[in-house]
């Protein structure tokens, strides 16, 4: 660390760790876990079970925190070679590898504990949910499609949330999980476009690095078209009402906007597409889904 950097006050360990795992990005996955949970509650007895919803939240945040910490630990050498990521906490030393592993282990223990409190099936399947979280960061070392591994990891959220409520398998949850996985895999294609030069220079594999930015953006469009088809299928499978369909119209509009502001030769608004638009999509659809379920008879 340089003298000038050392002179800058370092954040507390907890704050630095939360920055490391980007805790605010839970907004991408949590809304869909809530949609699955609340829909399952509505179909079961039309009542919100707040304790179970809290445990679902703990599971989601715990598993995501573990996944992000493991990702940062495994990728720290790659991050150090990329100008965009060279300021990350494990690279600069704001968080030590030991502290990151400690945080990751605490997070996965919290996840397993919450799963155990939900039902036996959740506990039995919990280790399966951990596997793709660890495989994903290694994916960019052996496949041009690590985004697909990320999609599989993210698809687990709604499926697990439904299992948490009912304790039994649901194909409706699988449809929603696939929609989330394809959606997140699609916007990861967009996000990876900014690292093409660094990825190619250091042998990091990705769709943009292998097929170019235009190919990646076309792939993202295809993913988001499939996402809409899956969300429509989910709406039909669960007998969704008018508010949910309004939500789907809003999501479709957001996708169209997202793909008009990011172009192969103009990535200047990529962060707006990635963070703002995709965060809005999750929250907007959740609000519409909640309103729809309340109108249809879900009680608080």
C-alpha cells in the first residue's frame, strides 16, 4: 500500500466486508424469492407466514453473501490484473483473505441453520445449492459460458423459496427459477462486455471475450426474450391476475429500454442498464405480484 493510500482512513472490517460482497445487490434475487414464497403461501392457505418469510430472507442473504465472498476470494488474482476491479477490497488489502473466508463460512453456516429451521427437505438440498456458487468463479477458467453457471446458481433462489414454504417440489417454482436464471445470465452478458480487453489479455473466458461484444448483446436480448416467455408461462401456471400481468408489461418495457441504451460501440450507459434497470425490474415485478396476491385474497 502506498503512503498516500495508507493516509486514507480505512473502513471498518464489517463495512469493508459488506462492500466486498456488495450486499445491496441482494435486490436482484430477493424479490423473486418473495414472489415464489408468497405465491406458495397463497396457494397453501392464503396467509402470509412472517416467520417463514424471515427465514427465506436469511437463507437468501446468507447464501448470496457466501457466494460473493467465495467469488472474490477465488478471483482475487484475476481482479488484480483488471483495471476495473483492481480497487476491490481483497486486492487493496482492505479485507484480508482470512477475514473474507471467515465471513464466507459464517454466511454459509447461517444459511444452513436457517434451512434447517424451515424443513428437512430444505436442509437436505441446501448443500446442493452451495455447489454452483463455488463452481461459477472457476467457470471463467474452463468455459466460454460462465454466465450459464451463474444463471443456474440464481435459479435456485425461487425454487428454494417455494420449497421453504411447502416442503415439496413445485414445477411452477422451476419455471420462475428458470426465468430468473436466464434473466440474470442475460444481464451478466451485458456486464461482461466492459471487461473484454482485460479478459482477452489474461485468458479469462466469457461470451464477449470469445464472440465479441455484438454477439454478447444479441445473446442478452435472446435471454431476456426467453425470460419474458417463462414469466408468461409462470403467470398462466399460477393463475395470476391483472396486477401481475401489468407487472409483466412493465418488465417488458424495462427490457426494451435496457437494450436500447447499451450498444456494441457505446457502453457508456452500461452501469445504468445493469444496476438501475435490473434492480427496477425485480422490485417492480414484486410489487405487482404482491398487489395481485393481496387482491386475490392473500391475507397479512
